[in-house]
C-alpha cells in the first residue's frame, strides 16, 4: 500500500455500506434500523506515459550496466529519471532505481519477497525521485545565475577571469598566503575570460565562486558586487524556486529539501557562516540538498519563462461510469516572473515564504494544530484544495497581493511553522522574482552548453530538435560513502546529473532530468540517459502523430 494508492486512499477506496438491524432472541431479523448503500471509489487516470516510462527505465539501466562494466566492479546501482511537461507540471515518467515488482503485492503480500525488498540496503521501497536528498552540483548554478543577474551583482556580458583556482585568505592570517583556502575549477588551468553565458555553458566553477560570494580586493566593485550574491539573497532565490517547501505532488513522503543560511548553520553546528560556505552553496555543494523532482521543477520554471508549477501525476479523476469528476488543470505553485501574471491577477508565493513574511499570522502557523498560533477559524479545511488569499506584507508594499497555493489533500502537519525562521535575520523578507530578460540569459547559457566549443553538454546536440541543458557533477559524502572510506578530502566521490529541455527555439514541451548515484561526471553518465529518453519521447510523439493522421485518412 504505497504511492498514489496511499495518497488518494480516501478518493479511491470508496465507503463501506452500513446495515443496522434489530433481531429477536433467535437471531431472526425484526426490522432494519438503518441501511446506507456502499459508495464506490473514484478512479484516477495518471499523466504517466507507460511507453516513455519504460524507455526511461531502460535508458537508466543501460547506463548503470555500462558504468559498472567499464569499471570492472559495482560502481553504482541507483538512479532517477523524471520527464515532465514544463508548461503544465505533468509528470510523464518517473523512474527510481532500483525498484520492486509491485505485481507481487497485487492480490496478497508475498512475505518472503517483501522482507527481501525491505532489507535491501539499496532501499528499493524508497522513491528517490521525491524523498532522497542529494547535492545538486552545477545544475544549481542556474539558480545562482538568476539571482546574480536579478540583483545586479554582475552584468551578463561582464567578464571575470578564471585561472583555475580562487584563493580565499585565512581570516585569522590574511597576510600568510600559505594559509589561503583554495577553491579550484574542474578544468585545470581554468577557462580564462568568462561571461555569464559562457560560465553556464562551460560550467565554470571559479566564475560562480565570484558571482556567488564575491572576490574582494581582486575584482573591482564596479565590475562585481563586493560580496557577490551572498547567501541570504541566494536563499531568497532558492526559496522562490521551491527549495525548502514540499511541491505537493500526489505521492506520500515527499521531502522539502534544504537551502541553508547562516542561522541554520549556527543552530545545527554552532558555527558561523563563512565565505567558503557561500562559494560552495553557489554551485550546489556544501549544505545544499534537493530532491531530483525539486531540481527539475526549478529548471522547468526557467525553461517556461518563470512559472513554478505544482508537479502532478493526475490527469483526471472519474467515476465508475467514466464521468470526469475532476479534470486536470495546471496549478501554479510559485510566480517567479511577474511578466507572466495577467493584469489584475494576484501572484503566488510558497507556504515557506508566507511563513517567513507573516510569522504567527501565516497559514503555516495558524493552520498547524501543534502551533501555539493555531486558529482553525482562519484555516478552513474546505480551502485546502484551492488558493487562499493573504493580505499583502507591509515590507513589500510595492508588491501586488499574493496568495498561497494549497495542494490536494495537504494537511498542515509538516512542521513548516518554525518560529526560529521568522525571528531571525531573514526579516524583513522580500520575496525574489526574475524578469524575462534574466531568464533568457540563463536559457542562452543552457543552449550554449549544447552548441559552443567547450560546452559541457555538446553530446546532447540532437539533429531533429533544439536542446538546452546543464550538466552537474556533485561531490558527496553520505552514510554509504563514509563507511567505505570514500570521503577523501580533495577526492570525494561524485553523483552524475543532467537536465535538458526541448525545443529551445519555441515553447518547450519536454524537460528531462537524469541522476546516477556515484556516477561521476554528469556529461559522461547522466547525459546519455537523458538523451536516450528524449529520443524516445520524440520518436513516440512522431509515431503517434503518424498513426493519428492515418486514422483520420481512413475514416474520411
């Protein structure tokens, strides 16, 4: 009992009938006191494309097999592939590997098989696409880029120099160069002179260190804002793209991800935030952790020009006679680009942002039963499935009225209400937005990654459709790597990531992310998974369109 069936049990299960009767001493029925007929459950049609799902799973398994074969040992056995429509949030494929055979549980519980699956150290019962957290690596540079451009940290055409490393002076011995902390680029010797589009295309680490955390004393403040974007602004943009909030997909146990800030580090580790922490956070390392679904959804909002949709796997809900009870409608989770909001409409913020802005008066605090500010009169359960209007915040008087989207079946039991969050240096808090011009520069960088010399995603340059993408190679040290002695400073293991959407030159219709646990280079391992899945998507689309044309001709 898992997945969509668990999440929608109250919809799918129906209601048992009731028959209460009076009987005599012999047990014979005297009369019927109450009789309520059973109510059949509703049915759900999913957004998943079974053929694309199979193709995505095969692409992932093929690459995992190849990686292990080339290494001559077991390097990886885990991965994720997600395909979405970036214009609606519909999930077309979601693969979490390793998986299990759910047909073994269709009629009864196969106890032996269940125990095998339960005790498997690779955790096939866990949907890694929505529950497991990983460092996003260089795909995260897209979020940093949006923030840096929007906050005027740097102009898109301005160039910074990458000599292969950035030296950060030791704050306790600033004149002792031997104690400088080295932050290196993945390319030995560096990329030289780099602008924003090239920084994304080449995935230049040193460029994003400087954009994220500055390079005081070496770069003029007229060229680059002294301390770069900074962790607090990076937090704002990460939050705008849904990090730190559940996205509301209709599956249980979704993880909200983690975007750290100085207060978080002080609470958890008792340490102050450092410039090095900001450098790491700027390119998706350090304490930043996301789910694959969060990462693809963030990039989808860049691809579609600034609307963060709620991911969904529900196409429609219908009754036993086939009548549609609830059709699918795209649901906006967060407005990222105000240009995309029709005149007169209110903008949409996340529950987390509402909590930071309004504190005790936010939905998260007034609707959370364990909260000391619980106020059921303000939090009507009938509104859970709709969008709830909230008063504008006095700190953002130039902002239009906003509302908070409440996903289907959402209950305020996730502990979102966090007094420490709205009582810290984050206040006053101004939600982050991105312009069409900013998002276009970032999209150009993703396209350049596929087309220009040195682009890290050139292998994704397909002949039949224009593709834009971003690679990611994320170093990690987790509970699996640590006992194996793999967490060697300077030589940590790495996960492989790649995300791409198409077509680039018109409204994109498909976005796909691939993740291979401990896969190494994203361009070598995750990219082929995404390309193979994207080829399958357009092949299936072409076949279906041809079949539809043939049927139309035959019936005319």
